[in-house]
C-alpha cells in the first residue's frame, strides 16, 4: 500500500491499532511498572505485610484491597517524607528475617510471619540496625498506612472495589465526603 491508496477509514483503523499497542505493556517492548516509588521487591514485601495487618477472610485482605498501591501512590505525594523510612525498613525487615529464620519474609508461613511481626511491634528487634529507624516505629507507621489504605476512599489508590465499605455494610458514597442516597 502506498500513502495515496490508503482510505481514510483504513488509516484511522491502523492508527487506532498502533496507538492501542503502545498502551499495552507487552507491545511497547518495555516491562510494565505498577509502582510509583517502590521497587518490585519492596512492593512484594509490602503486599505480604498488608495481608498480615489486614488478613483476607470472606472479604479481601490488604493485598487484594490495593493497600500496597495506596501506600506507593501516597509515597509519591503526601507521604513523601516516609520514602527513606520505607526503603530502609522494608529491606531491614527482610534482612532481619533472613538472619532469624534463614528465609525471606515473603516465603515464611503465615503464622511465622505473624509471630515475627508481633516481635517487631513489641520492640524486640529495636537494637538491630534498621538504618536509623526502630523496628517498632516503622511497624506503627506501616500499620497506620495500611489501615488508611484499606478504609479510605478508593480514589486514593486503596480500598479496591469498596471492599471495606462492603465489609462494614456501608452504602457507597455517591458524593465525595457524604454517605447519602
């Protein structure tokens, strides 16, 4: 086909296909990135932590509710002062876990993860090097951010499909800031 033999309709079809291909991660030739700030490994650890803080049951847990997405998105904005803490402490949490259990946090059994996090929360590992942060203060911040991501508005990146609203049997807010019909 030369440029003069292409109809306007075919040109539009070809343009739409080409533009659509650029929007599909595999077509463009570069790997898709889900995260704003976190690395893939940091997000993997955070997903496991989110499911520990908000375990899945008949409703989605922290991972499925998008808590990691919420935290990651907020780290690129309102929580940006916490980026150094998350970077340092997620890796320190994993390293301490390897020292104690011989394995990464994400591969531990759920109950072992729970026990480890209870020790972190109680301050048991505050004497270890967490790059200037204490393990228990990181856990407190992480817990608060996970709860905000789970119970907050989906427009902020968490509470996917209004899972916490459904769990609490609340109406979906039709107007931002108001829960009315």
